[in-house]
C-alpha cells in the first residue's frame, strides 16, 4: 500500500501516468486482498488466486519487455495512443 502512496506523489509532480504503468499498478492492486488472505489467514484458495495473478503479471511483464525492446530498436518514442 505504500507503493500507491509513492505513485500518487509522483503523479502530482506533473508527469502524466503512462498507460502500461497504470495497468501494472492495477494488476498489483488486484492481488492485495488475496495476498493478505493467503499469508495472514492461510486461505489456500487465495493462494491459488495469487499464483494465477502472478502468472498474469509474468505474462504482462514479458509483453512490456517486448514492447520496450521494439520501441528502443526503432529509435522512436512510444505511440501516443498508449498514453490515453
């Protein structure tokens, strides 16, 4: 939850949030309750949801890595449609 506080500070400094970063934050935020249920309460079903969410995060991370590499190799800035 401290991460969300830090991001709010960064956004208030005048930088527009990047769409992919916002997606990442949403993925991580959705996991919070299941992490708590699993690690604090020992809820095994929540553990399964955590594992599924982590797999989705891994897939998302790979997609972003591929995008970043492609943009870097093209030598240009990312398309404006990603910042909407």
